C-alpha cells in the first residue's frame, strides 16, 4: 500500500524526532520571540568561544553537515 510506513520505519522516525526535539523547541521559542519583536539576545558572552570563532580555521568550510547524512 503506497504511503504506508512499516513499524520499524515508524520507530526510526519517532526516535529521530525525539532526539531533535530539544533543538527544535529552543529554535521555535527563539523564532517566535523574534516574530513578536523581542531581541532574544539574552545569552552570556563567552570570550574563549569568541576568540576561537574569529579565527580563520573556525570560519573555514567544514564537513559537519555530513554528520546528518544518515539516510541512503
């Protein structure tokens, strides 16, 4: 039957959603705050991270997105 998902596929999708949900919730809260006009910049300044982030090595392209290529 077209469109029907097997039990194993359903479980895989459910686990995938469960793992990503905390990130999605955080992003959703930020996005909705921005939509309401809030600055949403209440984070703390991390000097060590800033010094790392401005280095050319940190700005260079990476293959980090390849970590998300889990499906064939």
